[in-house]
C-alpha cells in the first residue's frame, strides 16, 4: 500500500539526526531539514518504494530531506521532460539537490529522455542547467544510451578542456566529474580524457568551512590501479 506525504514526513521526523540538523542550520537556505544523510535517505526510499504521485507531492515540500526522497522514489517510466525542467526552474534547493537529481545513481538517468536532456542542458546559457547536464553526463557515462558513442564523448572531452576555465565553480566541478566518468569507459576515451585532465590540472571546489577537501584530481582517478586491472582484463 502506498504511503502518504504525511506518513513520509513522519518517517523522516522519526529518523531525524540532531548533528545533521545543527550542520544544516549553519547554511543560508530557505529549506528546512531533518539532517538525514544520503545513505540513510536511500534506505528510507527503498522502504517507501517507487511512487510517482507521491514524489510529485514530496517535491512541493519545504523540507530538503523530503525533496531528496522525491527524487529517489520517482518512477522513471512516468517522469516527463516538462517535469524535470520545472524542477530545475525551482532551483533544485538552491543547487544543493543537483547531485541527487542528476548523478548518485539518479532516477533521472534511468528515463528514456535522459541523454537528450543532458545534451540540451550542456548547451544552455543557464549555469544550473549546465551543471545538471554535465552531472547527468557523468551518470550516463556508466550506461550506454543511444547516441552516446565514442565520437560524441571525444568531442565532449575537447569541449570540456577548452571551456572549463571560464565556467562557474559548480559547473567546473560537474565538468570535471563528467571527464572522469568518460575516461573510465574504455582505453581510447581514457587516453583522451587523461591528456585533457593533465592540461586542466586539479580543480579547487569550495564545499564550505566544514568540508575542506583536497582539489578534485581527475588524473589520479584516471590512472587508478582499478582501471589498469580493468584494461588488462579486457586485453587492451
């Protein structure tokens, strides 16, 4: 039996994390939060189950955790381009929902129109859509959507190298992760992505005072022992 929005909010309240709430309250955000981490939210999403109507209802909430659940429980077979464009227009929680919306095993990447959306968003004048586009391209790099062949991805590698320096920080991060994902698909793309990554260098991303991280080192990811073993197993 499907859960109601009220029941889901109650479930989130039961799983509230005081430390997470304290951290959230340090942010300048118009959304409230129960401070629940993504790993826990994924478990709760499995408990809730796929439900397109419920997802649409949860999206209208002013609670961050509810919006995350909305993205996790939506049904890719019932989602439409109009719906996801409207979600981007909503601002995706001031950009904080992009990672769940477009990557992190995103439901959006499972839709039939995901690749066409990614292509359009990459060309957009809107920085948020470009961030979503490259984040979605990273997620799709793990799949084989029609039209996303090596020729297309090689062109994207060149485009990323040529334009990344002029992009806003979060778009640069998304471009970097897309380059990383593309470079893990096969040796040909790995070689091209590695050359581009070495020219680009590590990417500095400011995640806030409580999230001091090392720069994103794409070269390190593209020269990992895991990939060397993967290519060896493929005889390449």
